[in-house]
C-alpha cells in the first residue's frame, strides 16, 4: 500500500505534538513507512536511538500520540534508519 498524503500528513501532525519533548532530550523521530496493515514504522533519531527508555518513549509517547490522532493505526514500531521507505 502506498500511503496517501492525507494519512502521512495526519501522522506527521501527531508526531509534531511529541517532537518538542523528544528534542528537549536531544532526540527526534522520523516517519519511515506505513504498511498495508496500518503499522507505522518510525526511526528514533539522536539520543532517542540509544536511550535505554526508547521503548517506553515509543509506546507511551509516540504510539499514543499517533493513535489518538489516527485511530486506524494498529501499532507503531521502531526500525533502523537504513530501512526508511517514505
């Protein structure tokens, strides 16, 4: 499935709500892919990529923000930056 612009925009808008918190700690997040079964793949950047709490940040921050604004998303997972598709 090729993600439509509206879906990407909605996800990016949700990510924008969490980015200030990530950047405050020296990190960031990048949208990498939206799979046909509505799994969002992101890349954790900067300090977020190596933080021991990155799974908590992913699930309790990033995933919640995306699911709140884009309820059709089933899950958010983290991938390496060499796997980026979008």
